């Protein structure tokens, strides 16, 4: 009888120990999830004149306001994680279409002017889209844009990084 009581006591202790170990493991996994497992949502922000949504991916973002039609496009600001191209696309049924010009911009914060191969028109809709710089410098040391190699950049949600803008015949507010 004494030996039987001893075996039951060991069994109870063993069961309690297993339960405590299981609880400790669950708490550890919960703590690890809390620290490392929470997803960070994508950051979406409106820029420009309020009608141009821009999805920010890491550091890559672009701001372009509506502007006068012509042979150039003014880029208000860029913040790039690597050297990149800004390609100006014509509108094609509400989506980016043909590229009418592109400008190369260095990594970091900058702004500038993009010379176009074909002028924008009064009342036109255009898209400024970030394209990766995947090509080495040309023979003369200048960068050359090639839409087959310098492909559009996307954010973490696989969305194109671009901003829509309009062109007019007169400055805004007149």
C-alpha cells in the first residue's frame, strides 16, 4: 500500500510539471509573437493637389502638382531608396499608357524637371511613375532609359508607385 501511494504522488507531480511546462511554452510563443510577429500595415498618403493618391513603399515617394501643359514636367519632390527613373505616362482609359519622357534621379531627397519627347496637352491626364534603374551607364557616361529593362517599381503590396496629375493652359488659381 505504501508503494502504491508513492507511485500516485510521482504521477501527480509529473502531471503538474507537464502542465507548467506547457503554460510556459505558450507564454513564450505569445511573447515572441507580440515582439516579432505583428505585421506593419502599408502607409497610404494623399499628396499634391489632393486628387493624387500615392502609395509609399519604404522610402520611395513622389510629389507632382497639376501643371501647365508643355514640353517639361516639374517634379516637386522625390525621396528615393536607390537611383531611379521617373517616367511620364499618358493616360490610356484611366491607366498609365505610353511613356512620353523620363528623367533619372539619384538616391535620396531631390526634385527636378523632366524633358518630354512629346508635349503634354491642355486638359490632359498623366502619370508620373517610378521605374527602377537596372541599366549600366551608356558609352558616354550618361544614363539611358529603357522601359524593357528599367521596369516600374512596386511597393510591398505589389502596387505601382505613381502619382496622377493634370495639365492646364493657365496656372492654378487663375
